[in-house]
């Protein structure tokens, strides 16, 4: 006789703050290693701005998302915008260096492209995490913020498998979405539903395509 699976308690992984904060900190630290050949701004500027914007977010919700304030969400979105804009500037500097005829070190291209690609993945992972269905506070049933329409369709949302009924996406799930979009240049197992996420995924894939497919291919020839 088949046993009826016991009801599982809802996971709290969707309310963890520290994975997103740690990912952003790692990306900010990596900015100190951007090659000088592609820099058009002071090396310290992005890490300084990023840390300044990250401090109030971590102070309000250091490990789990408990304090819901509208101004905190705006700070998060500004931080993400700063990351994407600076990453675009670095990509433009890399393309300019690539087409200027000054390329004499393939490792510079590889290193810069890798840093841009990693920053691209993390920035958009946090962006998807922050806007999907109105953000993590809206997705969580224990908070009062009104949930919006789904922006991303995860396989777990359609699966009729015991144990997944109460599943909610956490930051790791959005990181995987961003990683696959930056690697395949298109959605894989998770489909974008809203126009805003489709726009974000288009921008992310374009940045990844330029950084990896074009720059890295040229770097191989230089090497």
C-alpha cells in the first residue's frame, strides 16, 4: 500500500537576505580587478557607491527579510541600476580597446570579459529576485504586501509533485535563471512572462553576448 506523503512545512529560503548581499559584495570586490585598459572612471568609484547603497539594506535586513520599507526597495533598485550602468561602461571600454588596434595582451580581454560577465549575472539575478511578483516581501505569505502577477514561470509552479505545493523561489533560483540566460542567451527552464522581465533578460543576454561571444572569440585569436 502506498504511503501518503506527509505535508511538508513551508521553506524559509525565500526570505533569506544574506545570499543576495554576499553576491553583490563579491561583485563589488571584483571591480577592483578590472584591467586598467578598459577603465574610463576611477577604479574605486563603483565599489564605494555600491557599498554605500548596500549598507542600509544589510542594516535593515542583515540575514532574513523582516523589515519591509518602500525606501529600502528603491535603494536596492538604484544599486542594481548603478551596477548595470557601470558594467555597460566597462563593456564599452572593452569594445573600444578591442577595436582600437592597441590589443597586445589577450589575458586583458579574457579577464575583463569574465568580470563583466560575472557582474552581469549577479546584477540581473538580484533584479529578477527583487521585481518578480512585486518582490520577496510580496511573494511571502507571511507579509502583508499585495502580490503581483508572476513575472517568471518556474517549473515548480506547474509541477504536480508532492512536496512542492508550498514552494517559493529564493535568491539561488533567480541566480540560476540569470546564469542560464547569460550562458544560453535565452530562457531555459524558467520562462519570462511580463514585458519588464523580457526586457531585462534581453539586455542581460545582449551584454553577455558581447562580452563572451565577441570579445572572448577575439581574445582567443590574440592568444
